[in-house]
C-alpha cells in the first residue's frame, strides 16, 4: 500500500519517493525527504531537515527531527540523516545535530530501534545497530556497526561504542567500549568479549581464539595499558580483527576506556 492517508498532514516542500506510505495522523515537515518505499504506520511526526532512506518503516508515535534537547541549540540548520531499511518502533526519538557537534545526527542502514529508544543530537550510528527498548544515547555518541545496546541502558555523551560490542541491559556507560567488547553494570565495566555476537555474525573460530588471547594480554594486571597495547600491536600485527581494537584505543577520544574491574572489586 502506498499513498497519503487523508488525515495526515504533509507540508508543502516535503519530498516523497516512489511508493511512500503515510498512515493516519502523521505530520511531515516541509524540509523532510522520504526515500522510496518508506512506510509511516500512523501518528508519526517528522520535522526539520530530515532525510530517511528507502524501505525504512516507522511505527506509531515516533518523533524524528525536532529540535534537540540541548540548551546551546540556537536554531542552526542541522540535519538528521537515516539510512535505508531501518525499523523505528513506537515512541522512538531521534534528534538533529548542533553547531557544536558537526551539524548532523546520522543513522546507518538496517538498524532496529525498539520502543522508546532515544538518539540524541550529533550521534553517529553505523549499520545493523540494535537498540533495545528504552535504550538511550546522549549527545555526540558514536556506535559502530552491529553493536547491540540492551534495554534501559544509557550511554554518556561523547562515549564511543565499538563495532560488534554489546551493552548489557540497565547498564550506565560512561567510558568507551572496545570493538567486540561486552560491558555490564550500573556504572558499566568491561566483562569480556561479545562471543555470542561474534559467533552469530559468522566470525571464524581462529579469529575468536585470537581475540581472546589479545584481550587477555591487553587487560592483564602487569604493566600499563599503553605498554600492553604496544605488546598487542607487535604480537598480533596482520590480524585485522585485533587491529580494530588497537586502532580504537589509540584514536582520539573525550572519554576514558571501559576496562574490567580491578581484582576484588565487585563492579
């Protein structure tokens, strides 16, 4: 089914691709662009300079593109850019960027946002990200491809969540999460590797075994993190999966690195 329901309001200037379906009581702003086959089920509100890619489905009461919850925002012409074939469930909120953060909030392709998830201003999400019910991202967060954020989790502003990482439900994440890592806890700590996720994604057994060895060396009690990082870099040169972690840790960041709890610390 395609077309615009008679109760929907589509402002002049909005651009609708072929086969777009806009259900009852949706409201679409004048600077919105919907790609081919986008489906808005009902009661969806999309405003601002928002572009949504082909095949994305948006469920009732989602709000996308309204001004960010940032007191520094002064109406600058920032944007929301959402890729193709995403599922955005009920009551999800996704807000545009700001002048202080690059002017864009970007979501990749094939992502799933479960009910009540929130993506704040200036967040950048890769492809195949899953945010479970009521998972929330503060401003300026980056999330790598295939990352999973559990229900009721919350990620602090400027935190980086690496690709294929898993954030446990009800976790508060204040520090960067390495690629392939798993974090849990009220103030989240690193709890190993996301082995289940890696197996589901078809990673080779040898790569998983190598990642485990690199992880043990990287977070061993001896030496400093930088010393251990240099050891991992030297020992696992040529292994692209381990080098993802090395490059992530060495990249510039505003946050500390999420690490395992110290011996005797209950986390």
